[in-house]
C-alpha cells in the first residue's frame, strides 16, 4: 500500500503539471490569436480532463494512507508516529490530518475535489472556467511537489517494523477533532476557487461582474466552512485544554482568523461592485490577500516560525511556502499592474451617510483588525530579527485593540441596513434610527440598574456597550423584517409569520444576511459575558465542599481506572444549586501510555445562563487528595448558539430567491388576460 500511495501522488503530480501546461498553452493561443498544431479548444479540454484525473489520483493516495492506519501498517513512518493499535477507529481516520504530511495530503485532496467540481461545471462560462482551472492546477502542482519531494506521507520507517505505534496526540483524541480540521481546511482550500476566478477574470479582462455572480456561492460556502472550523476549534480548546477559555490569541488561532476577516470584508464589498460598480481594485486585492493569508496560515503551523500548541513540528518545509507566497504575490501584482485600467470605478461615493459608506467603513475596520492580528502574530519574529531577542505579544495586546474594533463593527452591523444607497435623507434617519436608539439606551440603563458598574471596571464597560449595541442591532434587524413583512401582508393578506417567510424567500440574500448579523450579535453577547467570570481552586477530600456562585460541589469520591489506551484519575463531584441537587460531574486526568503524555478531560454543566466548568488538576503529592479548579462562565452557551444561527442564515442566503419566478408568472398571467380580452 505505501508503494501504491507514492505512485498515486507521483501520477497526480504528472497529471497536474500536464493540466497546467496544456491549459496555459490553450489560454496563450486564445489570447494571442495564434494557433498551433492542436486547436486551443482541444488543448483546454485535455487539460480539463487531466485536472479531473488528478482528483482520482490524489483520492487513491488519501485512501492508501487511511488504509495503512486501519491495518496498523507501521512500516509507514507517518502511521507509526500518529496511531497505535488500541486507538479508536474514528481517531485512526483522523490520523490523515493529525501530522504535517497527512494534513498536506488533505489540503491537496480537498483542492483536487474543488477543482473536480469546478471542471464538471465548466459550461457555466467555458473560457473563464478554463482560466480558473489552469490557476487551480498551478496551486495543485505546488502542493503535490511538497508531497512528492519535501514531505512524503509514505516514507518507510527505518529498521525493523515496530510492533505498535507511538499513538495519536492526546489533545487530538476528542470527537470534535474528527470534524474541526476538515472544516477549517475546507475553508482554507476553498478560497483558492474565488482567487482563481478573480485572477482569471483580471487576466482575460472579463467584462462586467459576472465572475462575482459565478463565485458568490463558492465564496459564501467557503466562508461558512471557515467560520464553523474556527468555532469548532474554539469549542475544542474550551473543552480539552482545560484553562477555562476558548480563545487565547494563539498564533495558529490567529492564522485562521486573518483570512476570515478579509473574506468577510470581500463578501460585503462585492455588493458595492455589483450594485454600484465601485471598489473593483479593492475587491480584487481582498480576494488575493485572503488566498495568500490561507497559505500563510498553512505556513505558520509547519515552519516553526511561531510557537503554538496547535503547530506541527519545526521543519525546513517553510522555505517552500516562502517561495510560493513570493511567487503568488508577484503574479498578482504583475497582472494587476497590466490590467489596472480594466478596474476603473463606475461611480463615486456621493454621501458619507449612505449604504456605500457603511460598507467602506466596515471594510476598513476589518482590515485594521486583520493587520493588528498579523502584526501581533509576527511581532516575535520581527523583534528577534531586529533586536536579537524574541518579544512575545500576549492576549492583553489583542484585547486592548480588538474590543473597540469589535464594538465599532457591531455598531456598523446595525447602522448599515438602515442607510439608503447613494444618500440617506434626514427624514429616513429619524424614521429608521429611533427604535434602535431607544433600545440601546434603555438596555444600558437597565443593565446599570442590574448592578453593572462600567465606571468601576473597564471590562464591565465593554460588556455594557456590547449588550446595549447588541440590543440596538437586534431592534434594527427586527424592524427591517417587520417593515417588509407588513408590506407583504398588505399585498397578500397572509398573517405576519407567513408574510415574513415569503419576504425572506423573495430576497434570500438580503434577509439571510440579516440572520447572519443576528447570529454575530448573539456571539458577541456570549463573549461579553466573560467580564463576569468567576474561578476558584481547592484541594478536596471525601465530603469536602467547593463553593462558587450559586453552586456547591461536594466530593463523593476520587479514584483511578485504566484501559488499553490510557490510565485515568478522576473525582466524582455532586453539584448543588441553592442547596438542591442538580447533577454529578466527573473531571478526569489521563495518562496515555503509547505517547507517554497527559491530558485533561473537563467536566462541564452548561446552561443558557452560565457554564459550571470543572478541572481535575492532579493530586497533591503530600496528601494524595485531588486538586479541583472550578470556573463559572456566564453566557458561554450563546456563543455556540450564535454559530448555529450564522449557519442557518448562510443557508438562507445561499437559497435561490423566488422573486424572479413570481415576476415571470405575473407577466405570463398579464399576457394571458390580454389575449383573452382581445387587446
């Protein structure tokens, strides 16, 4: 099987190179008007078919690696280092992306899969798709070169074949880690497709904005995958790492956030190009930057450039990524310089109080946030290069900058939909902003009466602003829904709920976006609850108690157990709320024999109000009693609820609107009436 896998990767590389060469030759012939011995259409078709076969070849290689994991083939060094015989089958499957070589194979396979779908749908626009397909083939060649020469996943283990493997990293032995990396990679890799279309459209001076319409769903689906991947990672960190939080501004966390920020900016600003013919150069560079940031994120986890609990081992593979990033940037800059006149804006900003200005400010703030995260992530590297010593940047730096940025973005989320295109009249401002303003002020006053003291604690000030602005944004969104639903109800005679559903169906993109914005508000409310976190740490014996907030934890017992994969120590804690028994929690501390490493298993009771989060930190060697740390984290559940709302809103925005069909049926009905009446 290792030989089959290596051959499949080599074959995939040959096919990808062929697809790139023939596709490039075809596009050159079409651009110059020259014809060779083979017509450009035939060259393009053979390149397309080679790209399709690349997917088949990479799929065979991925299957070979998974097969080696399930058959315990420890002659393959990668399988030896990332699995063992007693590993659960789900985690044997996840071994495909648990190490550097396997994760690069996943990257390449997903890219081939995206290319496969794109090439099957080539008749949407044959010439534009041919450009995008050729660019995808170029990216595919780079990753296959890595897999064949720099990081081969089928390297043979030297010496005798070991009887058992070293085991999977205990931190990865968690159900979400079977889902989180593929989701993140689907987002990372997926941004290659809109990048390829944007670069291809610029190369061929594609008229109009049709390339945006073609790639809109690609971009939204990719953005959704990346969003889900980021929050699955946050939930994993919260559930596994055992420090009571979900986001630590780790460099690898930041690496996934940066393309999400620029991708979000792109999704907003392309609406300006579609509706007003504005920000064309801006949009091109946004998608170029998003793709390059996904490559940078892949680099950060593999080069040893930064230290992270999420990163793979340090290796020289980073040099390949440096070269690829420089090449991509030079190609983008060259094409942009040559075709810049094709990106002239068709309209100018007419008023600072307009929908266009809100999109512009939204973009600027998102880019400021991205630059801040990039600066903080690379600052240790830059400081070491300039000063000779590495200066680290911690969470306080990011929070100090990110919190005001986040609040301003929240403000724009509510303001943007209330502004008109081109210019907003004073009358419109008064009509649209009264209710949201009242909701914002009333919420702030109510929270201060509820004992939030923003003048005493800065974190409470930020939370008060987040809750208040969130109330204003929700009010603005609901008022937009109700205003439109009342119009539909008047037209159709339906009840308010049915009218709201029909309103959404008429403009799924707009109202799906409102639902996504509502999900963002819910997430921010969950984050704002962090200002009121509580924690306590205590050694407990039989019958001892820990008090935190309204809860009392009583230690019933503590013991140890073992199975083939790990040994465990745990405590059984009865939980009482205001003196009434509610549940039993069992936090654990595990030791994995295969990898000789420890892991913490958090016990968590989650409600809409707060999470009771309990950690077994180990035993006191002097007394033999366990040390328990407990957190009370308010509103955490709303973060995960907000993600579900975002997913729902994105699906709504992806759904086709029924408005064109309704308009067509009305025209047909009118024509039929006219014919019947003899007009």
